[in-house]
C-alpha cells in the first residue's frame, strides 16, 4: 500500500460517540486533523459536553507517529468501554472504522470478525491489508489484540 497516514479519533460528547479513522496522504494533513480533534477536549469551554477524546496518528505499519497519541477523560467520569479499530484494503476500497463495544468480549468478537479477512483467506482474495486493534478508555492498546498484515504488492491469494 502506498504511504498513507491514519488519524484515529474518538470523542464522547454527552452520551454520543463520534469516531472514525481518517486516511491522509501526508503527515502534515494527519497532524492538523489530530490537533483539530484534540482541542475539543481538556475542558474546552467551546465543547462543554465533551467527556472523552482519544486521537492518534499511525502509519501503514500500525506504528504511532511521534507523540501524536493523546487521550483525555473529563474528571469525574468513570466506567469503561472498548474500541475495535479496523482498516481493511480490499482491491481499491478502504474500509475503516472504530466500533464501540460495551464489554471486552464484544470487542474481541469484533476483532476476530475483522481478522478473518487476513492470513490469505481464499474467500477474500483481494484483501491486501488488514490493521486491527482493541483500545480502552485509557487509550491503551490491549495486547495481544493488535495486528497489521499486508500482502506484498504483487502477491495473489
């Protein structure tokens, strides 16, 4: 896959989550987007209902770029949910997103469903790239639930 950068973003405003993974062609673009989302946290008076913000910039290998990995949670908020981040390149289509899971079992089930596309699965011959991980409200990756698999450019099935 040509060099891309991914900006993972999760925000909880009131009881509503806004989340996703943005695909950027340049690192500068990904970092601008990162700061644009991060600024909605940290008790910003322009976003009084914001309870949680978690953002990070990764490369195609799944590595976090620099220090662009911040998570903020409003003081007094408790509880935990889990997030299954997933990116799949199937032919020319990039399918990406972040699932909000109420418990760890639901997150592991989502992870397993995405990972089924990997490992040269003959049912999905055009899948060339899978990246998947589980995080929680601390922003931490819950290892071993992080994998990035990429077929060589000219490989088939």
